[in-house]
């Protein structure tokens, strides 16, 4: 009952948390992101969606589903685990590893990274390194459901579901039905500061 | 987990954590091996004071796939052959800013002693007759990969248990994971006391075959023959060697493991060694993934408060 996934949802629903996106808002944002992606790429050809673990993966599959409904096309979809590419291993200790699954070679394709919260940009840097280690995509694009600011690297998202100005002591939690039981985006003030999700 | 000296230091959860981590480092069939930047800027020293080919190369590849710098230090041609003491060698390495030491030594206890001199993780790559923990972990990984589990299996360890660090580590690893172990060996090749181990003993391999899931063959060290531990390699093969007739009497899914290097015709016949039941090449391939997992878990914990196991 007290799995990490569940407790993330609990944080979102705690008394101090304010809901900034409802399940319906989130669903509309995903649909819009799919449309934006298709417009920028002039169709689904050559795309490969790569969700960043943990919550980027179900988001990537939802965008995959939205593209199927819009265009009737199947976009290869996979997952990237950035743990081995992080720059803070020595400070955080060895985190459990997740699987990195590339659905097809990325060479010559447009690799679209999908993440829930864009924060410092360090997770994205690590994900880019993972993709480039695997192959040479013609481009790497970034889709983030929420951009909360406070970048520490020169990285920006190509498509953002919701821009959310925050203070560094606030915490943004995205909950998804696949992981947490329900959809929503919450903001809360964390006395310890920072986002313990890893500051993507 | 600060060092990896003995399997006995690990409980079932630690072992599972290492095997699960190694799972992520295995290369899917048909794909080139991936290289990770994880240990960039870290230096691993392979301190091999006893000859070894496969273990040293396996650790070397594992460290390099994680982008660590590797220094290979062997006894031959080094200050050790000039009579430098073990302690001074350790202090020299420490002073040069090494981040981990992988040590192979003919002296049981050398890795433990080294861990007292150094602040960095020490990984035992085999010490005397004592322990060879990464060998046991890669064997457990290979068995789990084949059966999907480790508990509720019956493993026979056949041969020279007395002189084998591999046997000691494998016995402790396999029993820690809840499998049943039977030692099959002539009395001359068993240690005088089996006290800490929960194992059964027999000299009759043939009677045991139908109920085994795994036959783990230990290498016959030829130099033992002249010391009268057993009469001849032919007689050894007749009583304890694995051949196709014996393989045929085992369960359909049963497998044969061997830590290498194999003496074909003594503890294993060539047709068994080349059969699908022999997982010897899987063991070697999995060795790299398991050693990557050990390096990742030991070198990853920089801050003491991050200590998870």
C-alpha cells in the first residue's frame, strides 16, 4: 500500500497541495502536444517517441495514442532510463536501474524525448546522451507536460503542456493513472526545498 | 555494501539487488554491447597478484563499459616482485587516488586486509581457497536466468570442494537464496568440517542425477592428482565426470555449469560441454554484466548517508 508510486499521489492530494491541472486539462494538453508535434514535423513520418522513466513513459504512450487517433499512424514508442547517464551518482548513491528500450534504430529519425516535469534540464541532458550513445538521430526534440523553470543548463522544450512559474522551494507533482491511480498536476510548498523527483 | 569480500557478507536481498542491477547490463541478443558514462572520471585498479585471464579480462571489460579508467597491476614486473610489502603496495595505490581496487591473490584474507588499509571499495576477485564472490554471483545470475528463480532448486556441486574458493562462494550464495545443495566428492576432496553450511554430502553422483536441477562441476586441478587426492583422471571421470549418459538421466530442464577453465575428458566430456545443457558461455557473458553491477553499486555510493545496503 505504501509503494513510492502511491505516496507520490498522496503528496499531490495533501492539504497544502494545489491542483493546477485536472485530469481533463491533462488530457487536453496531451492532445494539443500531439497536434503540435505533428504540425512541427509535418506528419508522423520518421518520429520515434522516447519516454523518460518513470512518468515520461506513459505520457509517450498517450501521445502515441493521440497520434493514432489523429493520423491513423503508429509511431514507434520506447523508454529511456537515465540513471546510468546522471551526473550526480556520487551524491545520490546507486539508484535502482530501469530498462532502456529503443523500439527501432534512431539513426536518421526524429527522436522525441517526453518527460513530465522540465526543471533543471539535467535529466534531459542525460537522456540526450543516452540517445546519442545508441545512434545518430536527425534531430532530438523535447516534449514536457510541465515546464516549471529554474534551468541549470541551456535546454528548452520544443512543446510544453503547461508553463508553471514556481519557486525553488515548491514541489511539482504529476500523477498519472498508469503509475499513481489518477491524473493531475499539483503544486505544493516543500519545507526541505527542491523537487525530490530528481529535478528533470 | 561497502566492499565485496565474501558472499557471506550478503543476504538474500543484497544478492537480489545485485542480480536485478546486472539484468539491466545484459546485452539483448543481436545488439552491440552498450557503453555507459556512469563511472567517467573514476579509476579502478585491477591488482592481480595471482595469474588469471578470464576474471581479469571480465573485470577490465566491465569497468570500461562503465567508462572507468582501468589500471592493470600484476605481481610480475611490479614493485611486488621487488619485495615491496602488501601494506606498502596498498598505501601507494591509495596515495595515487584510486577509486576502487579489484584484487586477486593466492593468500586467503588479502582482500579483507586491503579493505582495512584503504578507504575505497575493495572487490575480491578470488583469494586463495577462501572466496570468489563475483563468480558465485554470475553463477546465481545464470541459474536464475535459466529457471526464472533460485529457490526450490536442487544444486549438486561436484568435485574438489576442499581446494575451491569457487565452491565456498557458490555453496553460500546458493543456500542464501533458498536452494538445496548436495556436495558430491570423494572424502579426500571435502573439507574436514562442513559446520557452517546447510548441505548434504554423497559420493554417489549417479543416484542423485534424476532429482537435480543444476550440476555444478568444479575444475580438477591436475596438480592435486600427484598428491594422492584421487588415483587418476580416468577414475575421476568414471565416478564424477559429466558425460552424455549421465546428462540423459537428468531432468529435461537440468543444466550443467562450470567456472572454467574446463578439463575436457576429465570433469566434463566434450559432447556435454558443447551441448545446450552446458551454460558455460552464458556464465562468461553474464560475468561482465554482474561485475558491472558490482562496480556500479560499490562505486555509486559516494556519501556514507546514501548507504542503502
